[in-house]
């Protein structure tokens, strides 16, 4: 997760900390679920879904030019990265 440029866009280090926290929280919550889904549906299917989620989330991050105005959508697009 790029930090320096993101902190500048968000207006300071206090916002960077919240973004890193959101990223780590999403990663922590999703990791056991992905493992369970891999056991249930097969690793290949789970990998393909992960690539799809990442493929949708990454452009959303790129299209968010003004994170302050985008609000929750910007944060949701950033959090989708570790989900994939």
C-alpha cells in the first residue's frame, strides 16, 4: 500500500493511519474466510474470485482523484485491495 503520496492526498498522517488500519483490518478478517472458502469451493475458484475482486477494486482506486469528496467510496476501494 503506497503511503507517502496517499498521506499527502488525504491531508496528513492521521488519515494515513486510518487507511493502514482499514487495510490491515480487512486483511485480518478476510484471510480465515478465504481459507475456509478454499476448503469448501476449491482453491482455483477462490483464486479466480479474488482476481476478479482485485480487478474491480484497483480501477476504483485509480478513478478516485479527490479522496475527500469521494468519502466512503474511496475508502471502500482501498479496502478492496487486501480482500483480493
